[in-house]
C-alpha cells in the first residue's frame, strides 16, 4: 500500500510533534521545581522583619548596581 507524499509529510510532522512530549514534560517539571523554589524563598523572605528586609534589599540593589556579586 502506497501513501500519498503529502500524507507522508503530514505523518512525519505528527511524529515530530509527538516526539516532543517527553522534552515538554521535562521542561514543565523543571519549571514547576523553579516555581516551588521561588515560592519557598518568598515565604522565607516574608518572615524577615521590615528593617532587615529593607536593609538586605538595599544591599542587593547596591551590589547589583555596581556589578558586584551577591555573596
């Protein structure tokens, strides 16, 4: 049974799209991990007192503005 070349192109495209499922799931898993880490960090930062938070925020802004590291 022979297939129309147009059908073959369409089928190849479907295989290409279907083969992206695993990488897409990996990307989603990585994004979810980053989101969980970001939310945990925000939660931890929310526990800082206002003076400490402000001081640390200014420290970060100063270092990043000067091109320094944040260590």
